[in-house]
């Protein structure tokens, strides 16, 4: 029973969600909504995403990151943060929390660089940004599998996840569909290399600093290394472990949906730390792989406060905003 292994985060079981029209589906939606409102994070189980596909994506990710640097650099991430595609080497991206001032950003980067490398992939039909691939002969099959996995995530998003959220919010099952119809999402392969435990303990290097995600929500697949932590909903500044659970996907709300919901749903701070040393360790902290899939609204959509999230007792806190402008503003601050 996976539930017994989980941390303080709630678990949402999609087994009986079906097409989202049954009474059981309504209950799943309500439970999911409560998790997004109270914690902003949940483990999702029985999503219908086959574990074999997830495992295979991790195999491809490891093959990609093991390529020589000069091969990975055939698909370099452009300097603009908003063109979030291709390979970023160690130290290129520094996650920061709502800091937009260049001097302040430079100071954060210099202090404790996120020790990770990443490869970003978007929809092949994205109207705004094109994918950047290494030549297929350098890793035959890689591009095809990434695209297949992207579609697997998108199917779960469109057929189950967004409908469950809509139902939980008391909206029509398909409410979010037109806002996310273009699937302008981002699949990100992440690799945190191994290093001496001491460099993490002394703060010379970090894995990923505390941050919130920008967009609607994130599906996060992690390997068995551990180290993901989520800010406690009850104690600000206290982080609770979100350990890997076989077969479960971590889900979290992003800032965009928090704003859209008039702060009803929570975009919660999270970070990745090196797992603590264990007796008999060699003094090296092992490498870690993870694969977030960020779900975004179509860039041209203007979003105003979600129906049901405002009223006489809860006035609208935010002006309507264009989805693309919002996300670009956030992305440009990370490069
Ligand atoms: O590597 C992880 O588990 C977390 C990654 C993450 O939070 C992110 O990329 O936004
Ligand atoms: Fe994140």
C-alpha cells in the first residue's frame, strides 16, 4: 500500500476517475482540490501513466547526460530565459524566488550555484518556441522517445488532471481544456551530478534552491535518490521530505494557477537538497535524476479570477493577465 510510505503530503488515487463523469470522479476531484488548497503538493497514484514508460524516460535521460560535453553543446539553451529549450550546463540556470533585479540575481548566482545540468523540451507544435535537439545520429531514438513521453504526460493532463481540478473547483469538467489546448508545456530532464558530500554540507554547492514553479502545475518524476523537500503548510520555513515513492508522481500547483485562483490554490516552496550521509557512505553524494513536466496555459489567453474563487467576502486580488507575458517575466529572471 503506497500510502503508508508517503510523507506528510496527501495522496490522490486516480484509479476510479474514468472519464470524469461518475460520482467517484467527483470525490477524487474534491480530494484533489483540498490537497491543492491546503498543501499545494500531492502524490498522484494510479494515474494510468505506465511505470515502464517512466523508467524508459529515465534511461534515455541518463544516456543523454552521459554524452560528451561537446555533443550536448550541439543543442545549447539560448541565452534568453524565455526560450526554454535545449541543454544548460552546470551553473547556467540559477533558480531564484521572485528576484528580478540583475545585481541581486548575480549575487545569488555567485553565492551557491545550483549544481545541475538540464535539457528542456517543448511541444513540437508550440506556436512560440522551437525545440533544440542534438543531431539524431548522436543518440538515435532519444528525440522520438522524448516526444512520446511528452504526449503521455499531456494525455494524463488533459484527460484526468485538469478535469479533476475543474470538478474540485466546482467548474465544468472541461473548463481548463480551452486554456491548455495547445499543450505549450515543457518536459525537463534534470541531472544533479555526484559530488563530495562536504561541498553540499558546507553550502559551496546546492542542488536546487527553494522556489515555486511558475505555471499552472507540475508533474514531477524522481529517481530513487531522494532529497526533494516541500515547505510545511503549517510551519513556514520548515521543509518536509517528499521522498520518491515507486509508481507515484509528485504534483504541485504553480504560481500562475495560484494567481488565477485568487490565491485559493497554493503554489508551495520546494527545494532539492543532497540526501543526508548514511553510515558506511563513501563521502560522495550520489547523482540524482528527475523529470518535471510543467503545464502551461496557451500564451495568448487572458486569465481573470476563476469563477467561484471570489465574491463579496473575497474580492479579486489581481488584474487579468496574459498567460504568455506572465510566464516570460518569470523565466527571464532565471537565466
Ligand atoms: O528535481 C526535482 O525533484 C525538483 C525540480 C524542480 O523543482 C523544478 O525543476 O522546478
Ligand atoms: Fe520546482
